[in-house]
C-alpha cells in the first residue's frame, strides 16, 4: 500500500549536499531527525516525480497533510503518521511538516518565479522548516529562527542553481527569477543548452550575489547556538554552503554537476569547525 502512494527516488541522506542527522548531532536526537528526514524525503520525491500528473501529486501530498493533522489513518501514509507522533511527543509544531507539504504542492502547480522575493517565499516553506525543526528539537531560542531561515534558504537556492538544467529538462521547472532572465535578454530555453550563455551566467551570478546576502546572516548562527553538537553541525553546513557558492561562481552547472568531492567536503568541514572553535 505504501508503494502506491510514495514514489521513492532512491535518494537517501548520503545523497544530500549537506549533513542530515550526522554523528555530530546528539545520539538521542538522531532517531527524531531520521523520522523527519524520511517524511521530507517521501513528500519531496512525490513532488519531483516527472511521471506523476499534478493532480495526482496534490492528492498524495494532501493525504500526507491529513496524516500529519491526524485526520487520516491509511497505512500508506506511515511516514506522515510517524512524524505526527514525533511532533506530539516532542511538542514541536506540526507546521514544520505542513509547511513542507505546502511548498511541494506549490511545486506541482507553479513552475516559474517572478523575482527574488517570490523565490524566497517558496524557500520559506520548502527549506526553512528544516532548520526550525532542528532548533526546536534542541530547545534553542526561537529568536534564532531568522538566522536559521537565512542558512536554509541559501542552501535551497544553491541546490536550485546546481540543478537548474535538470529541473528544466525533467520538470519544466525554473527557480531563477524571470525578471532577471528577461533583464539579461536571455530565455529559460537556454537552460536546455549544454553550457551557460553569457546572459544566463549573469543570472546565476546575480542569484549567487543574493545568496551571499543570506550567508552573511547564516554565518552568525553557529556561535549563537547553545548546543555544541548542533553548533558544530551548523558550522560544517555553513562552510560547505560557502564553498559550493564559490564553486558555482566559476563553474558551469549546465556543463557539469557542481558538487564538492570528499576531499573538498572534508576541507570545508574542518574549516567550519575551526572557525567555530577557535
């Protein structure tokens, strides 16, 4: 029954750019992080399945929303039931799950973003709930949510830039602001080319410049956290985001998958921890 609702992509935590529930987090909290990640992965895979009609995606995602709200009992939504139980046990607001579903329902119906504010409005529901969940799980001060939002939204934009060609080819989905594309005299169709045009390169660079504005705030988060392990994980994530943004500034995401290999990832992680501890 579960397989009739979920559409697994085969991706796991190891396929993410950024650590998900890594050994840096307290051992006793990792199961709760795993429950949240499994739920997020399941609904994200539905939204990103190129073979599902939009109406089908919406119906499945609304079923997960009902499970989180406790109004659905079907075993096919097991990950939704599990995350609801975790929210109830920990006292964490269920909106951290429902906001994700809202964003992924939007993915099923909206494929273009007019400007930066439009894109960040999406990221506020597709990315920032993850950071809020982690902070709330650790009992951190809610006043730190804006810094966490800045980090999570920066990570999301970086991911959009990495996948700009793939998203366009597979889903006809473009997260780059259309106003920027028009201003550069280029076209979304250029995302189907094997390499960036000069105009699309400038659009990417503008997105990276705006992302740097988010990272300015994000860099303040690790030292503001009271839990050392969460601070360490966050410091690593910030450093990885910084390095990925720099690579995207001089690499072509249409010509290659711009990622950090194991050596660069390890270097970024060490750099982040050094900045936190020294």
